[in-house]
């Protein structure tokens, strides 16, 4: 297998620290001009002012740029990547019942089933007033219910690496139309030893895509992650 450091060159990425600098004003969600169904869901959930990671990440992700963000759990980073991705995916929204009209467009990878389930629940809440479909796959349970969900077609797929590879090998998950890939809790992915699995997964994705990387402890100056996961430009 080709090493990712040679297969995927390090692009120009936007690095986002865990706290706002003095020049970054506090922003309200109403200022984002999200698609109406998303704005409705956000308002219904009581979101008003953005957290630091949201204020810096969301406007950048909406433009389609790659992002590396340092953010602890509980800082609102799920919304920081989910809302702008859903906003950009609204162009693909449709009410067709055909699975072919709902290919995977965004892939969110997390290290544990608990985190994957939490993120998937949040995504469903944000997308509740849209026709965008989402699903979550993780180990420790029967693959059959997950397979049924995947066969229906989903635009947003949340997954742990090992179980996703099981579905790829079973031809339940096709990733050749993915436009966005998110690696959340990336430091834990390395600690657990998921890099080889991530290499395999990324080999199934289009080279041209937007990559979002969030972690609690990595240094954005580290050469490991940018070279390993970002797309070729």
C-alpha cells in the first residue's frame, strides 16, 4: 500500500487554535446565514452565541477549506464541523426514495462507538428539517441493521474505522462520491493505533475533497497529521 505521506501531499490548511484571539469578535449563530432548515433547528435547540471553536471554524469550513482545529470535548466542535458541512450539502438535498440519489457525501470518523453515537445523534438533530440522510456504524453490534441503513442511501456517514472497513469490504459502503471527510478526536485515533485503518479508508475516497481535522491535544505544527490525511491540490 502506498504510504499516505507520499500519496497525499500537505496542502495549505487553516489552523484553528482552541481559543479566540483578541481580534476575533464573538459571533451569533444568526450571523451565519445558514440554510433555513438548519437555522430553524439551531434556533430550536437554543443556540445563540458561538463557542470559540465554532466562531473560528464554521466560517472557514463554509468556504470549503481544509481545517485543523484544536478543541477539547465539550467545546461545541461537533457543531463546528457538522453545521457548515450540512449547509454545503444542501445542494444535494432531495426527497427521492432511490438510494442512488443519496450517496455518501460526508464521512465522519471517530475512535470509539460512544463518540460516534453522540456525533450521529447531533447530526440528526441539526438535519431534522432537511431531506439529508445520516447513519452511524460502529463495532460491538450486528452489522445487519447497519447494512439496511446504508443500503437505503445516506449523505452523512458517521463511523469508527474498523467497522467502516467491515462495511467497505462487504460492499455496503461506497465512498467514491465523498466530498468531505472529518477526523474527530484525531489524537486518540493515533493512540489507539488506527492510522493503518485510516490509510485504507482514505484510499477509497476521491483525491479532491475537503478534510477537517479536530483533536484535543495535537500541535497544529505537527507534520504527522497534515501530511497523512489532507488531499492533494
